[in-house]
C-alpha cells in the first residue's frame, strides 16, 4: 500500500517530491506493505458491495466491517486490517475518528469475545534436532539440509534470513563469513533492524561433530563448490544444484521433512510422523535455540542478543518455556 506524502512541490522540486513518496513507501517492511494493501482492497470490496464509501469511510462502516468478519477472521487479522484502514486515511489526509466510546467499547468487546492465543509451532529442541539431522543422507541435498538446519538453529535466524544468506560479501546482502573461531552471519537488514544498520551473529563450533554448524556449513560449501551467490539453493531429484536461493517456504519444508524422517526412524506410522512434523516450521529453529539455551541456563541477556530482540519481554517468553521445570515450586513441595 502506498503511503501518500503531502509535500509542497514547486515545479523545480517535483522530482524530489516523487522521490520522497518513494522513500515513504519504504518506511514499512515489504511484507507489511503487501498485507496492508490486501487489507485495504478487501475493505473497499466489502464497502462497494454495500454501497458504502471506503475512502473516506465512516467509523460506523469500519465497525460494521469488523463485526461482519469476527467469525471468519482472527482478531489479530482484524487488528491489522483496522490499522491498514487507518493508515490509508492518514496517508490521504483524511480523518477517521475511531475514538468514540461506542467504537472503543465494541472493539474491546470483539477482542474479549473472540480473541485467542496464537497457535505457535513447536520449538525444535536440541535433542529433537539431533534425531532429525541424524536421518539426513550423505548426499548433496542431505549436506545442504544439515547445514541449513544447524546454521539456522545456532544463529537463531528467521526463515527469510536463512533463505537469503549468501556465500560471500555483497553490498546490501546477508552473508556468511568464515573465521578461525567459527562463522559470522552478517545481516544487512532484519525484522528488528528495518533501518539497515546491520548486525553480526556469531556461530561457534559445536562440541559434537554430528551437530556442529560450522563443520556442517563448510562441508556443504565444499561439496557444492560455492564461491559466491546464495548459500542455500534448490537441488533437483537428479542432484543438480540450482542457481537461485531456496525460498523461506522451502526452509520450513526442510525442517518438517527431517522431523518426519526422524519420527519414521523411531517407529511411528507414516500418518503419525506426518502429524508430528506438521507441528514444526521454519521458526522452530529460532525458537528451538532460545528454548534449548534457556533450559541449559544460558543467561537471558545472551539469548536476547542472539535473537536480536529489542525488548527483553519478547525473549522472556522463550525463557519461561525452556525453564518450566527449573526450580518449579511443585517439584519442591514434597509431592
């Protein structure tokens, strides 16, 4: 969704005003812009079907739209759509007043009646990660999957960050640097670094050869003979290496496929293995590192640094999950 910028633009400054609008469009992440644009279109279509104006929209129309979708959409989605509609109006220089008591109370009631916790994918804990990578074959695809899983876990990367890694430095790209002490993942931009200040993430050697992210990454790079370009690439069924980067969805499939293979190796039925695998996704690597580290008493500030969280209360959710049975009062009550 484009953000309008109201700038005075005499003839000689028109080109700069156009560029200002372009920069304003970049003020939000690309995924957010796409989501907001979709939200605004959905609201406009709903209004058109009822003969209502969507821009400017009346607070009553916006409220009716929210009420009409409380059954089919999650409250979190409605929250985003409301934010998109508000931003569209603000960008167009229009006032959408949702501050009335009637609007606030109804919206609060919607959230209270229909709100529910987000369904989160399970973290891939270290013990489960070991089982998953143990099933990977010693093939080019197997080496890629091992390196991808272990680097993603150790660096606590989001799946989009993991998919975008490159082998060598290139301006504006995320890349992996090999150093004597391990790997350094350079992120040019991330979800919590939209200003592109850049961040470095250290990935040390693992104590176990089978699950060492550094050795696994180097083995993959050597086997694939990569010197530049995407670090993780598609491999077809004939073992041919592609030139493009894997997608973030491919990252999730690789994680799920390895978990499913581990479940099958442990004797689970194909149906049960598939169900278990569906509980994991690309984010399971990132949450798995945080939760596993917390379970092993890693300092909270160190976990926060590796995950690049701006606020510690975001990190603390992972820590609580990893320490559910650490110094638990129920375990100290003499039961």
